[in-house]
C-alpha cells in the first residue's frame, strides 16, 4: 500500500488451538507482529498476521486487501479468479498476475480479466524446480493470454522491467504535454499509425491514446527497447514486429455468457420481442461487431436457439459476426473450446449444446449454422442494415471520442426501427440520447429511436486504401435541379428562418437549430437538456403554458408579445409557436417549438413607450396601415392575374415532373442502400463459403492420399448399403470398378464365401455394434478377416457401414502348422508315457505301489488324449470327470450321479485337476462308495459370484453309504495333492472331511484362474 508502507502476512488456513498458539509464539519471536483472526469484511492492515477460515475469499478495494466470506450455495469456488478479477478492476493497467503451481484451472478467468484491463500476466513453466502441480499454469498458458511463460526465478526481473516501463510511459505522457518533446512523441505516434495503416490496412488513430501507448510499451518491453524512436526504427525494418503489434492491439478477451445478469436480462426482455409477429418466411438478423473468438456470438446463438425451440412457426435466424482479426475468426469458425473456457455455461446448456471431443468441447451444429463469420471493420467498411439486434460489448471502451461519435450513429443506421443495441457494462451512449432510448440502463440495453436522423457519412467502399495510396481531393459535380433547390433551401433556412428546437413529450430537447442562444442558456449544475430549465428570463412561464397546451390538445399554440431579456440589458419581443411534428406513425411523439422575433431589440424605456402608444394611437395607426395595405393589395392582384394564366399550365407540369423526380430519387437512394447491404452480405457469405470449401478440399485430398497409400480393402456404404467410396485394394476383393459407386453392395460378387453377408450388414446398421468374421474363398486356399463397423456422423449416430477386409492367409496357415506341431507333440508325449510305464514295470516289483504308479501314468495319458483331441485351447470339466470314471468301468453304475454346466479349463490346469479327480476316484474304488454295496457317489459343480467381484467354480465330491469308524491318521500323496497342490497352483480352497456315513470334498477355484 503506497499510503502505509509495510507487509501484511495473510495465512489462509484453518488452525487448531494448539497450532494457533504456536503461530503466535513464532510470529511474536521473529516479527513482533500482532496475530488476529480475520472477520468478514475486514481490511488487511500492514504489519499484521491474519488467520483466515479455510473458505475465506481475499479481494481488494481501493488498494486495500479485503476479506470476504463466500456466498451461500455457490456452485464453484475459484478464489484465484475472484482475487485476480478484483485486482484488475482496482489497479487497471498496473495489475500484475502471476500463476504458479496448482492442481486445477483456477486463475484462468482472472488472467483474462487482467489482460482486458491492460495488465501484465505471467505463468510458470517447468524447470528443475517445479512447478509441482502444473495444471494451473498450463491451463492459463493454453488460453493464449499469458504475456510471459517463464520459470519462477525469472519472473522478478520481468516484473521490475514492467514497473520501469510504467514510469517510462508516465514520462511519455508528461512529455506529450510539453512543447518540443510532446510534438516529437505525437509525430512518432502518427508514424506508427501510418506504418500499421500501410502494412496491415487498419487505422488505429481513433483508439484511445493511453490504451495505444500501453500496447506499444508492451511490445517495447518484449523487444527490450527503452526509447520510442528505437522501437519506431524496428517497425520500419521488421514487418513481423508490425504484425505482432497489430495482434497485441487486438484484445480478444471474451467468454461465454459474460456478465450473466446482462445476458439473463437480454433473454427475458429482448429475445422474445425479436420473434414477435415473425413467420417462417421472415428473418431475424443480428450483428456482432468485434466478435473475437466467438464466445459472445455463440452465447447469443444459444439464447436464440432456446427461444426457437419454444415456437411453433420458426423464422430464419442469421447472426453476422465480424472482426478484423483473421486468426480469431479461425478459432470462432472451428467452434472448439477447452473445458476451462466453459465456466459461464450451465450444466444443462453444456449437455444440450456441446459435444465432448478429446478433452475439448465442440459446439453443436444447430447453433453453428446460425452464425456467419467474416472480416469486417466497423470503422472502415460499410455497415450492415436492417438489423434487429446489435451486440457490441467491450469494444467501444478502446475507441476515442471521435471514433465513438462515428460508430454509435453507424449502429443507429444499421438497426431497424425499434431495433435493440446491447453494450458492455463499461460503455454508454449518453451523448447520443436522441438516437437511442434506454431499455435497461444497468445492463446497457438500448432501443433505437424511430425517425431521428443520425447525420453520419457512411463509407461507400468495402476496400481500404492500399499501402502508399493517397486519397485525392474529390471533385464537386455540378448541382442538379433538385440538389440546387435543396442547397438554396438549406441556405435560406440557415440565414432567414427563426430559431427552433425539437423536444419530446417530457420536454427534453432532441434537436437544436442555429441561433438558439438568444432564447435558451445552459442551467447551472450538471448538464441538462430540459427545455424549461434552459429558458431565459421572461420566457419560462409563457413557454411552459404554450408547451403544455400543445401537448394536451395536439394542435398549434401561439403566444405573441413575449418579452425576453437579453445579455446586453435590452428586450426582444418574441412570438412563440408550439406544435406537434406531423407524419410520425411510430415511436415517441415530438414537438416543434419556434421563436419568431417581433422587430429589433428595444430598451426598457422604448418598451414602456410602445405600450403607451399602442393604447393611445392604436386606431390611427391601424387606419393608416389598412389604407396602404389596400393599395398594395390592388396592385399585386392585377399583376398576379396577368401572370397567373401564363404560369398556370407550366407550373402544373413542373410540379408533376418534380414529384416524379423526387419519387424516383428516393427509390434510387433506397435501392442503393439495399444493394450495398446485399453486397456486403454476399461478400460475407462468400468469404465464409470459400473458407469452408478450402477446408473441404484439404480434407478430401488427405482422405484420397490415405486411400491410395493403404493396402487394406476398405468399403464405405450408406444407409441403403450402397457404395459411397472404397480404397483401391477393395477392387481386388469385390470386383468393383470406379463406376460402381452408388450400386448396392449385394449386387456385386466377392471373393470370400459368406451367404449371410447382406443380413449381417443390415444387423450392424441396426444395432450399431461391430461384427468380425473369418471367411475364405470357398476352396480353403485364401482366408480373409472381415470386419464390419457402423459409420458414425458428427452426432455419433450410424449413417452407414464400413467394411474392412484383410488377407490373413499366411496367419491361417501359421495357425494350422501350429496345431499340427501341437498334435505331434501330444502324440510323442503319450508315447513317452508308454515307454516310462514299460520301464517302470520291468524295473519295479509287481506290488501295490507299482499299480498306483501305473494308474497315475495312465491318468496322465488320458489327459494327453483329451488335450490332443480338443478343438479349442480349453477342455470341459465334464469330459475330465467322465473320462476318469470310465477308466475304472463305473460310469454306467446307477449309484453314480454326475451333473454340472459346461466349464472350460485352461490347458495349464487340466493335468492337476485330472490328478485330483484320479485320487478321489481310486480312493472311492478301493475304500469308498464304489466298493461298498450300499455306497453312492455324487459329483456336481456349479458357478457362483463372489462379493469381491468375479466368479468362482465350486466342485462337490460326495460319497454316502460308507461306514467310517475313524478318520485316517496319516496323510498320503492323494491328500497332499488335494489340499496343497490345488491351493498352490490354482489358488483354490479345499475342504476334505470324513463323516460317519462317507467322505465329502469341496473344491472352490477362482474362475479367472481356472477357466
């Protein structure tokens, strides 16, 4: 704070009592500053430490920090955006905003506010020391509004240079007020204007001088130049710097639904009136000059589209969006914005009008089709016409008073009668109240006053002066009869007509004639256009009476002999006239108040003597005047009768010709204006169409090159399965020629064999799901991979089918060779098991262990047989169970029950499961249900879901009718295999129990591991 130097430490956190006392101790020990808890609305004082609640908001007002509590029910809390925006409003062009490490997009909208006010913006880029969380600075940099993207240790120098340049600019402003230096600075500024006008084609002489100098100073700072002459020399030698200065002068800062209250008021009061009385043959026309990157244009488009959805008869809507920045128009035409730019868009509108696309959002086609973007200068080019609404927000604030006095009447000309003008919150048209009436002063919504002429000279050419072209002095053509009459009448009115004013029904003056200072003078205090307040002494009372009578009766009212005191002490006798203006069918009523002098000015004594003379010699004076008048009248009548006959016929002819010429001239003027407007619209539409055609040509060329370079047969079909386009490789599969485009694909033959090809294409079109098939040419020599996917439009809806065919003959043959090798390996494995079994039989004694060993080898042989005959990479669990029971000749036994759904097991786990079933079966044959006469065996399995997610296979082995006096004491190989091998290999859980009536074994295996 300049008034009170010092440092204020603000701690934005929520502290526990223990930590708060620790903070008191540390601050008291090292700084001796008082620590206090900040309250809502408190101003931050220097040399204090403040503890803020975690949800507090820091703002600034009058160069002092202020603490605020957030509004209840606020949807998103963005403290950095709030602080930056308040700082930009408070400090203006002296604001510096720095975005460092952070984890979201907070600060992006605040950067835009600082940029709009002409401040300096910086953001941190990665280096060896951060940022730790780069989301905030990267989001700010992506907007293109950051002046310097630097590491944190380089920002201090830039800020110091910015402060130094601020002082340099102040010196420049001070020098401009001095004689010698001021003329040099003005001359340099005029030369910069000329360089921009000659190389770019746009004249910035009408911009505010301070704003222009700030932008020049910004470029001087970037170029590291300290003098205006040095920068001027750089502009002369470097055309790229001229382009950089031009782009920096264009402040393309805008956002969706900026000033939400203003757009809400516009939607409630103006948008419904635009569609009143409009049918399907009518057109609602909107002009948005200075549209920048299109956010304001599309905000209006969304409001109009929402209103159109509520109507039965929808008129055509055209939004003409213009700007002088071609790069900004390119961004607007693309209509693609990052998520941070949609901060002002409600969730409902975001779902309704925006399509997510790779991290950004694309505006829907129904809004884009309403908008036409075109380069256009509101200062240089002819304006549009017959507009219902003009939205020009935050553009006039950069114009000087002279340009504003040209642009605002241009808007008046471009609007229809009773059209609407929508300005920014910092703009106003107080000096043009005669052109516009306020509809909502707070939100800057105005309505065109009908019948009030703007008196502007509109540009007649859409082309600017070429570089080096100098406008010569125009030749004055000879005046025609009508123009001569108008010139003479204007001069006669200017020299001999009495003074007059035009007022509205409230008594406010909307037009002055010349020489009204004799009767009216400005009232002391604030500027006031009230007629009665400006009336001179002696005139106010009679003027009030005359105006009120004319307002109430609607007729002409006259007052004679009204004395008006002059500045020289003399008195002027005046006759007052007040009458309504005729031929005003629409708009507010206007009245003409006329001041006619009665002879020369008189002194006070002459006024008194005249009053007495009028009373004493009135009769003699009237008789003398009457006699002279009779004589003069008789002479005039004789002369008139002589000339009347000669002039009568010619006068009638001249009047007729004059009326026809006047009517023709008015029609020509109207036609000229309409042709100019139509020409401008055609130019705008043509430029937009050319851009779209160029984009389509580039996309078509890229697509054609992709088709020619790919070796994959690809076919594009429409809704009726007719051929739209195809790659050259597709002609080798479908026997197609270039002339086959438009034919149904079902009419052509293909090299692969698939009888249901047409039905499957229809199914893909109906369901929107892709289908993949392996087909061959019928002979089994050539194999193809056929993939059919839906063709989606920009709205993600199917409009056809894409057919892709790839030759996989080599892959199919490789798979066949692999199957052959696996079969040979399985055969050799079975032979090897037979050799091992023979060697073991010859080596070992013929006892019980030998039998067990041979049975286990036989189990492995049976498993290998199942694997060899398996068609897929898995074997059904039921086949393993039945094969094991069949090995002991018991599958037809009525005491055995086998049941369960098909469950495929992976090859890696088939052997361990088969060995477990073998152990259970041999135990049942030797000691269990299959050896006891009353025994029964039940083998069942099923699949169930588990709470953690996934599925589990449950296998139940139940033996009944087997008396067991006591469970076995020792654990053999079979039990080890069941309880440990399954758990280790398959992550299974087993439960083996021996009851008085038999054996029960339950195995639970995760299906993801087993199947």
